[in-house]
C-alpha cells in the first residue's frame, strides 16, 4: 500500500484469518466473539461512568479547609482527598478499558 510518503506492506495470511500491516497483526474473530466483547465493553463503559460519577459526588462532598486554616487541618483535608483518589484509582483499574477522570 502506497500512502504517498512510502510503501507499507499489507499481507493477508493464506487462511484469510490474519492481516499484517507493517509490523502490526490483526486476527479475524467470529461474530459471537465480537458480540461478547462488545457487550462486555458496553457494560464496562456503564460501570466506568457510574464510578466516575460516584467519585465526583464524594470529592465534591469533601469540605475544603477555610482560608487561613491551621496547617494540620489543611494536611488532614489533603490526606483525605488523596485517600479518596487512591481508593477510586484501584476501583478504576478493575474495570477493563475504563478511562474515568480520577485525580
């Protein structure tokens, strides 16, 4: 395949189940495998959105220390935020393909 700046090799295996483009390899999957993967992906996307919404609600419910608050109070609030972030990052890692914004 010529893309204008060079030639990229495209090779289809003899059995027609593997396509190689440059250094990447793609395998053909059955319709049932695709359907199962798509269903799992949709469920994970829903779980991920729920997780992100739950995280945001909890993060927004945390109270920020007042302006000029003692250092201990500010450090405690920061530790609480950090604990929440770490908790939700662990939950996020358990959901495949989850890209929730947890910071």
